[in-house]
């Protein structure tokens, strides 16, 4: 299986969001930390794509937090 650079960056973005969220950061903090790293002139990730992935992955983090606190 081969990946292009954009796919690898998107995969890394997803992992970074999950890691930050599991370390206790809120969505706003994650955005502040990662947006400039992933959405810039040298990147092929657009802001709308970043926003979509942040929403998806942060939703997973919130679900993980709920399930962890339910135990």
C-alpha cells in the first residue's frame, strides 16, 4: 500500500488530534496548536479539510472520554 504525502499528513493530523485530546486538551486548544502546523503555504491541507478532520477526531476523543468516565 502506498500513500502520497498529503495522505500521510492527514493521517498524522488525525493522530495528533487524538493524542492532544487524550492528554486533556479541548478542541480550541488543539486548533490553536495544530492549525498553523497543518494549514499553511507549504501544505496541501485546506482549512475546510482541517476543520472537518478536527470535528471527526475530536468527536472520537469525546466519546472515548465518556466511555472512560463511565467505568
